[in-house]
């Protein structure tokens, strides 16, 4: 009996497709459908593909034993299904096996394809029955695509939440109390985790190490490298190494992992000596902190030459010194602060940061932090924040 031209048997195939997808809509179900199509239509092979954002994914595939020796059917099937979905049109090819493929359409959009491979039979009525099967598959394939996309989004959300938890757990939960200065810090996170990082480390000689850095990347990899950088940095800084020597050692430790992953880290490290009321500092390609001198109301930068960590196996950095006077304010920050954009694409910029410091220089550190946070978020407005905003404020007494 020719199933293609026998209406009851044809309806049986369509019923089988519907009932299988009604029971379960997964890859095993589509493989079962492919197997039954091969059996009922007496064909050699059947495949069903799903169109996804960046290409295609095979949902179901069944192939009878005994493929022609010179035919790599799996590879050909990929190319045929790709062509069907790109052209939104049926394909008929004469290979060692004949191939007939149909796009699966849902609401006139291509959501997948079905292709049948066969020998020793004519084509009479076959396009129609494959088209009918594609029609029955359409809703199920669209539903699978929705579930697949939703599951991926949920997994991504879980991954980002995990990264966010890692990041937040590694930031200091309280400010150290150091004679002669007051400290404060804030991170305003985005929905997507990045690699912003700051830390305070009391050294063996009771100096204060202030570290701020930014791993170039987002998501779990950036958060994990931030965790690694924190561990290495704490180990190095505790021994009161000069900041330039500390950055060189941190680079040597982190370079193998960073270079393997194609990532790098900018970092600024300052060592505050309470007795001398001075900062020793060095920079590994990080934004230079601002310093507002209370006596002159002059804004300047703590500049120091040095390339980012992970650039080369061995790096050296310049060492600089800055004495702090009463009322001086130092702002350490990541580029998310100055590069924050409003709806017109304008950046917040260093000038607005300086305005806030000057306008609130007589305030306590918490008020300076609150005001700077408020100003930058007002500037961003309804535009989605594109990067974490992190800054540390130090005020000399």
C-alpha cells in the first residue's frame, strides 16, 4: 500500500505526529516521529531541525541501516536544512539518495525544516505529505523553540546571579578605621555582572593598601577572575611591598590565566602610611584617581605609567608619592563612572565628577558618596546602565 496516496494511512501519520508531541515535546519525541515517518513512508532517513538565533539545532534524526558508502548523510543533512531555512523554500536534490526538504512555517516565519531521504520510489504525492507533516509539526516546533529560549534565558539569569553573588561577597562589608583618614566606597551594579573590584588591606606594618581594579569582561568569567585577583593581591600586598613591585608580582602570578582566556585587568594600588600621611602608588593601566586639595581647591590626578595586568609575562611599573593635607579628597574609580551615558549618548565625564567633589568638599564621606551616586544616576536617567559604577572616597583629616 502506498501511504502517500492512501488517505487513511496519511491521516495516521499526521495523527502520530500530533499525539507524540501532545505527550511530550522534546528531542526524543522528534526522533520517534522521524523513525515512524521512515517506517510509514518507506524512506531511508528523516530529519527535523530547529532554527535558532545563531544557526540551527537538530531536533530529531533517524536513519535506517545501510547508507551508501560514499554518502556522509549527517553532514549533507546539515547543509540541506540550512539552505531550506535560509531560502524559505522546498529543496529536492538527487544525491546517492534523493533528498526532499520542506521549511516548517509558523505564522509565516521559518521555525525549522523537515527533510526525507529515499531510494527506489517515485515522488508522486510525497511533497504534499511532507508539507502536511511540516504543518502539523509547526506549533510543536515553535513551542519547543520558546521553551528552549526560555530555558537558556533562565540558565543565563542563574549564571549572572551566581556571578553577582560572587562579586558582592568579595567586596569589603565595612570600612577600615585608619588614623588620619575616612574611607567610603560604593558599587552601583548593572544587570550584567562585570569585573569591578576594590579592596582595603591592612599590611604587616599597619599601613593601608587601597586597591581598585576592573577585569575586562562580563559574567561569570569576569567575576571568577576578580576572585582570583583578590586572592593574589591580598597575598602580595600584606607584605608591604612598594606598589610598583606589588603590581609586577601580581602580573607575574595572574598572567598565565589571563592570557589563556584572552582577558586582562587594570588596577590602581595605593599604599597609605598613617605616620607620614602620604600615598605611595602605582597604576597598571587604570584610570588615574582624582585628588582635590582643600587648601587650593585645585583638582589634579594621581598619574603613573604602566600597562594593564596580563599584557606581558613580566612588567615593571613606575612608583609615585603624594603627601595628603587636611581636607584633601582622593577619588578612586572605574571607568563605569566617567563613561556612564545618558539617552543622548553623552558621557558623565570627569568634569562632572570634579564638580561634585568641589561642591561637597566640606561634607562627610558618606554624603559625598551619596551625592555622587545620585548625580550619575540622574544623568543616566531612563537609559539602561551599561557598566558597573564603582568608586572609593578617601578624605584626609
